[in-house]
């Protein structure tokens, strides 16, 4: 975000637009992943808990 703001400050609108567009693509992919949840293959890759005894 800082680079985009610096580009705006210097009047480099094409660079600011490109940086914001890149950021949008990353955020959209991230948000879509949160909404959809993990895929089956991702859930299979999770490591089990290393804790083997229960607390009492």
C-alpha cells in the first residue's frame, strides 16, 4: 500500500493503478479462500496435534 501512496504523491498514476490492481487480485484470492474454506486436499495436509496426553 505504501508504494501505491508514494506513486500517487509523485503523480505516477499508471504505477499507482498497477500496484492497486495487483493488491486487489491478491485480496480477492485471499477473501475467496476464506469464504470457500479449505479444499479437501488442503485439509488432508494439516498436521495432527503433537499433544498425545490429555490434561486432568
